[in-house]
């Protein structure tokens, strides 16, 4: 199943190293959409770590003042699409962005079958 399940491997490594290996396999890849009431705008991104932490970083402008999300500090999760891999999440993100439509984004929430179709691409 992987080196980190082997007790001989675990015996020779620190607990923090083992934990980081386990967390690597537990990371969720997702394409997420947040909404700002202040801007009345959506932002579409991808994430392979803790999504709640990611949104907090957007609201705290941790990614720099030059980023789009720095224009507001009231970003809230609108939709999260879990993906099989980070590359798959990026592919879905690019598709949603290419639609250039808030109506399309709202329909993703309204019609879950649209998300299932996206995941099959």
C-alpha cells in the first residue's frame, strides 16, 4: 500500500515525517467557487489542501494585494467540487472560467447533474 504502511519504514522515521506522508494521501483536490457580496462577483480557484484555510487566506489577502480576491474580504464558499486529482480540478476550473457566466455558475449549484457532467470531462 505504500512505504508509510510498512512498520520497518515507520520504525526509522520521525512521527512528523510519518504524519506528513499520511496527510499527503488525505489531501482533497477540489475546484471551488467563492462569492463576495461586496463585489457581487465570483472567484473560481483550485485547492489541494484545507479549503476553509484557503478561504481565510483569501479574506486576509495572504496571496498579495495585487490578487483579484484582495479587492474584498467577505469571500464565502458558494460551491466546492471534489475532484479525483489536482490536474482534474484545474481542468474543471478552466472550463468554468471559460464560460464567463455567473448564470452558469449559479446553475452548477441549482442542477447537480451539471457537476457530474463536468467531472466526466
